[in-house]
């Protein structure tokens, strides 16, 4: 089955693993309520706000919201900063709408987005197609994790879990290894995407051996035993809750310090690293956002300053790349729209916003992987070429004493990564 056919046929909930890779998620933590971010403290920034809505799953049985506070704070700090500058001559407002893990509530969020004057869905289009169908709005700077994000002609995702999925082979090759056991939650979509990963990795001299785990799994000891029997050269992990599996691997004598282990930063946020303790040390994680702990990065420096100015926690070591992504989306939106004439911004419509995305050209901010909405990221991979994925790059961080340490620059995820010590 092709990836596109799998994506069309699987219920959106079946794509949760891809969503986890593309947006900040974890299997634990407390939910937060949705809310609005209101403009502005600048008395000279007047006029009707440029309104956007983000449909997010913050509560309910499908929620994985441990990093919700980070995302909300970063979003609010960025809005405070751009509105204080009145960068576009009009304030920007973003409403967060919680779909509560319910397709009916997602539909209500979509209807609210359509009725509140939103120009587009920004950052997140939600987990259910009922929300995007009801909204009938474009999606901008979304996470590239849903059917809408990946296939709708008016969707413009700045990141995508698919880039991270195919990047695993590049990490393994960069480590000088040639075999990888890929442990992944079992859905039709994940099987299709693992097939793509195998082909990309094979071109890099890496053999990927998948081990599909039912989503209902709670006892990971048998899974870890299967991995141990394979005597893996390296292990990739794409599971909604990696903690019990990594613990089970450790019980088998397999740790990142003796067998290279890789995942995505979004599957290993700070609270998960805290739960794993030293068992996470040495793990390699893919990301399309620079960790806030990388304070040499000029984008991160600006983000931490804006968080502090807004009264939020600004300790880079305690924050995850989820903050980076949410903050950067607001600034990237301004980067794109400030190219328009002020007269057009004054009367901006959804259709004009779509045209602005199409003609934005390459966006290369220091804190996120570069993207370009004018062309697909993977024209050379037939099974991915039709998806609306616009960034091909990722970077690698290594877990050291519970913190992220950058060990590569942003580079093509389909090629072997050059890893620094």
C-alpha cells in the first residue's frame, strides 16, 4: 500500500505517531485549557487584529499535553513582541481552541474559527478532519502531521514528522552503523512510512528491521526481549510512550551507551528524560527545532529574552524544542507577511494570505529547519513527493545528563549526518 493511500484510508487517530513526531507530545502531564492571545500594549498599533485560530487537542483521552504550557507561553511571548513592534501595522491575535479529543468538539472549533474572522488555522489544524472541514480555512505554518496538513492545497506546513521518520537512516549511517531495529506503534500509516524509511536507509547502506508494536501494549518486556534476540546494531524508537520500553531494554542490558538508540525530541521531552534519568544518556534525537538550551543560537537568544520580557520561565535547560516551534511560527508569519505592501495587509484576506505563502520564497531562520512553500521537499522520493512537506532538513541532539546537546547542524535528513563528539 502506498503512503498516500494509507494516509487516506486510516482514521486520523491512526496517525498519532506521526503527529507525535511533528508536535510536542508526551504520554504524561497535565492538560491545559485553550485560550486566546490578545494584542497589544502598543497604543499606536491599532486596527482590527489579523485573526488566526489554532485547533489543538489539550484534554480528553487522546490528549498528550505535557508541553502545552510551554507552547502557550512561547506563543504568547512572540505575540507580545511582534505586537509591541506593530511589525505589520496591525496587531496579530491567535485563539487556541481545545477539541477535547472529540470530533464533534473539533467541528465546533472549526465553526468558531470560521465565525471569528480567522484568516487561517495557524500552527495546529487539530487531530480530526471535522475541524478543518468546518473551518474551511487555509492552514499556515502547521505541523505537517494530519491528512489536511499533508494533502490540502491550501495547507503550508513548516515542519513534518515525515522528515524525521525518514531521517533515522541518516543518523544510523552517520554513526557508522549498518543495521537498525525500528520499534514503532502498529498502524497502517506507520507501516507505509516505515516502508519508505527502509528504502531511504538502504540507499545509505543501512538495513532497517521493523518491529511493529500494537498500540494497546502495556507490557514491553516481551518486546525488549525480541529486540535483544536480534542483537541490534542500533535501535530506533517511535512509540507514544517510550519510558516503559526504554526501561525494559535496560533490563535486557541494552542502553544508549552500549547500543546506539535514536528517536525524536518530541517523543523525549524534558519530563520523559527526567523519568528515564541516566537510562536516556547517549540517546540521539532528531528535531527540526533547535533546543532552547542551545543559547549560542541567535534565534534561541531572542526567544529566551522575549519569554523573560513576557514574564514567563526562560531557563533554556528546562524547556524543549516545542517552545522553539511555537515561538518561531509567529515570527516566521511576520517574516512572510511584512513583504506585502502595507495597503494589502490592511485588508488582508485568506486568499491573499495563501498567495503570500506560495510566493514567500525560502525561509531560513536560525532556530528552525529551513523551509520553502514553493516546492515539495522530497521530489526524488516518489512515495513522498505528493505530500505537502516543505522542509527536508533536521538536526541531531544527544542526551547528556538529562539535557539536549546539539551534535549536528541542520542538514538533509536523507543523507548521513555529520555528527560532532
